[in-house]
C-alpha cells in the first residue's frame, strides 16, 4: 500500500483511511454530508496525490496525443487544459484524463490512479512516432482546493491573479512559497476552485499554508467519499463505475469530447456508432419513492424486464433526493422516461432527468 506525502497528516487528523487504487487514502474526516456541504458552501481541500502524471514532449508529442485521445488537442494553446478519453480497439475506454498544454512540444497528461500502469503501457504501445515520455506520478503531489471561496481564500498565497484564470485554464508560478506550481482552474466537484500540482518536497508546506489561508473562509480537509457525492451531483463520470473498457464514449454521453475531424484509435467504429445511434445510453435518474440506488442494481421496465444497470448512486446531500447514473436501452433514455430500480426485493420507480442534478 502506497502513501502520499500527506498520509501521516490525514492520520493525525483522525481521518478514516481506506485502500484506494493501491494507496492509503482518507475517505472521510467528519462525515460525508458535512464535508460535502463545506465544499458546496465554503471551501475544502482534497489530497488527490494518487492521480498519475505523464509528461509527453518533443516534436512528435502532439501527434501521439492526437492518436490516443478522442478530443482534438490541436485546439489547445499554452495554458489551456482539455478533458478527453482514450478509446480502446473494442469500443470501450482505456481511461478518461486531462491534457495540459505547457507549450507546443510539452504536454502533461493527468490520469486516474487505478489506471497508471495500464495507461502508460497503452500510450507506450502506440508511441510509434517516438515522442518522449516520462512518468512523473511518483514525483508530484496534487491538492484539489474546491468551493466558491477558493479564489478569495487562496489569493494571499500567490502573486498570480487567481480570478483571471478561466475554467480549464492554468498558470505556472509561485504558490505558498513553492516554485513552479501548476495552478489549474479544474476540479471534479462543480463548485469551482483549483487543482494544485506541486513537487513532493513542497506538498506538506503547501497543505499547511492552504489550510492557514483558508481558515477564515471555513476551509476543511475533505475525503474521497464527499468527492464522489460531489461529482455525482454534477453527473461527472467515474472510471470503473460509469465508464470502463466496455463502455463507449458515445454511449456514455461523451460525444462532446469525441471529435471526428481527425483519426484516432477506433475512430471509424465510434463514428459509425454515433451515426447509427448506440443501443444503450448512460442516463441520470431520480428515485420517486424511498430508497438508495447503488452500483450494479438492475434497472427494469414497468413489466419487470431488465433494461440496464446502475453505475453510480447515492442520496444527494445538496438536493435531498436519491440520485443515480446507469445504462439503459436507448428506448428508455429520454428525459422523463419512467424506469424502475430493483433494490433488494423491492422495485422502486425512478424518472430519467437532465444533468446536472445540482445547480448552484
């Protein structure tokens, strides 16, 4: 089990620690609902240093990225980031990731912790153009500072104008007395904020200064459980739940990051699927009676015929409703469609809704 640079701090704070993607990670400190509301209303900081970072560089860096990525990275300019996925050869997804353009010949790829080795091998296998690849995953720590108070609370830690960094843009500079920090206006909560990439030797220093700077703004450390409820309220996909090696980006509603103005791995088949329409789609739903949907619960129609499966579900702390994502046959994918979730021996009615579940 790997530790992050901050594991000992989480333990000293009394965090409940769990194994996650090979790391010893904090799942909660005070409780998921309290932590969730802290991020929605004030400010929270997550240790997400388990994520992977790959540096792709050299004159052929963009060519490699264009080959493995469904999105069009040629649209990126320096200081911009892009959400994308890597399709496999069989219609599924190797991983979803964020690409940061540092300059025309240098890109940072941030991948899911559970997929670091798989992704590295996949990209290496397709690196026929000999782009330079470096795995920086064990060198960097990542803090997600999320919530509506993020700009105001963190401005004292840097001379960079944080309010000027637009969504999916980033700056590199000094932050909390650490040099060469990537300050990125990204995150997976839907409540605004930044993701801060720092060299490991600065991680503890930055964590401490972030908590000090945010003290007057109600900042608290937040665990992975609240990260999951926050992202689910926004309808953001979680790899291993809502997308995986067997789900296509078209089925998952990720057509917006799947650009057919270029060739990429399996692009012809995915284009055909988009044109013909997928047989199933990922939908968002709310239960209309008491119950909580969980991953792998069967979704049925009014007659009790299986039409799909739940991929993510919870009781939404912000809306007070039981919400979920799941794949259903296309016939049941339209908003307001009536579906039913099998929860143990009960069949609970639900309605397909438009995302996000939560609006600020």
